[in-house]
C-alpha cells in the first residue's frame, strides 16, 4: 500500500474512543515518526495498551483461557517444491518425497487427531486450502460431520499471496472463500494466509470479503481489532511459536520437547489469565503431529489442558464473537 493511500485510509477512519488521538492526528504522528526514524509501523493496531491494563472481561462460563486447535488441511502442487522442499530436484519436477509426506496428513494423520478430539469433545478450527474440496471431498465431508469450523487458507499451500497485485489477491481470497462455503454449506469467518505471508493490502481485502478474523498476526495474547478501510477484522493469536511444523521440521525436536513446549505455553498463559483473559492457539499439521511417533505427545499435552477448570475449548469464531460481545 502506498503511503498516500494509507494516509487517506487513516484520515477517513473513525476516531478511537478515549484511547489515543484521532486517526488523522495519529497518522500525522506516524508519518513524523517515519520521517525521523526511517521506519514505518504496520499502522494496523491501536497505540500500545499493555495487556493487563485493558478492559476486564471473562470468557463464557467465567473461563479465563480460551484454547482453539487448528489443524491445517492442505493441498500442494505435485510438481512444486515450494513448501519446505528438501528433494534435490525441488521446483524442477515431481516432488514425491514432500508431496507424499504431506498427503499422509489428510489420508491418515488428520483422522488420528480427529478421533482423539471426538473423545474429548473438542471441535477444531480447520485451516483449509480450498483445493482440498476438489482433491479430497470425502475428507471435507468427514470434517463437516464433526461440526468443525472451516477457516479459509488460500487455494493451495504452494502458492502464497506475497507477490500478487490487489486484483489478483482479491480474486484468490474470493475463490478460496466461495469454494469452501459451497462445499461445506457454512459461512467462512476466519482466514490464515498460506505460509502466513501477506501483502500490505491483505487485511483490507479480508474485511472487504466479510472475513471476521485472521490468524496471521501473532502480536498479542488476546484478540485485537485491526484498522481496515471498511468493515471489521480481528487478529486471533495462532501461537506460531508452538507450531508443530517448527518443532518437527525446522528445529528437529523430539516429541517430548514438543509436548513440553505445549505444556509450558499453556501453563504460563493459564497463570497469566488469572489477571486478564488469554488465548492459546495450537497450530497442527497432521503430517507431523498426526504421525504415530508424534501423536502421543500431542495427546498428552491436550489431556493436561483438559484437567484445568478455567479453560474454554472453542473455535476461532466462537472466541472472536465472545470477545466482541465483551468489548461492546
């Protein structure tokens, strides 16, 4: 987004009620800061308000920590090595090793996780590539039967928003959302960009498309309302730091280390939530967390969470709806 467009957007927005100066003056201040430092902030959130200084509220039922579990159910191009490829010929021909490994998730790993969530009464929020509706329609039907929420995740995971024009990005979002809604018969309310890669236009285009929340931004322990040109959009903590793909692929951690990280993340947020409500996101990739050697560690971590009495297991949309109601 060009600076002139951003200034117009900020100048035309509503003033923030009692928290910071009007957006027009805030924009002027931001431009002055940019001029003096050479650095520009995102301009998407209010001025810093420390988490424990915000309006007090609680999650439904008096709960203090909301937990949402988000399996990524994805599709890839067979001849693309874009997604964490390790094959020597990645990007030049069929990438069998990575394609097959990832397809294991939708064929086997996802259902290992799903059966456990059924047993514990937890409904997932699926980060769904819309191409899954075409390639694996039976998987979509099985997720529908469970009453899971579908969060749009682009079309395929081997194509990001990164270098798209505004019109191309708008069309990708529209296609992803409409395909999922037609296949599931449910309204898409959430979004996760492939690779969590955005353009400067993404939040505006998501709000324009009727999306209510995004998991792309991981800058807080509570939902935050974003500044968009029109409409309404919230960030929801996806907790990328405990993403299974980081532990099992990037860090080469053991299952025990992954379990401990989930438990440590939960325990700290659970303790903090006595002062103010928090959100824990658990990002899952069934081709990692659903593997036989890893699944037991995920299972034990969630069982630990289930033993605590101030925890609310919810979908992404349920959390954001509760937050909007509490802030009204």
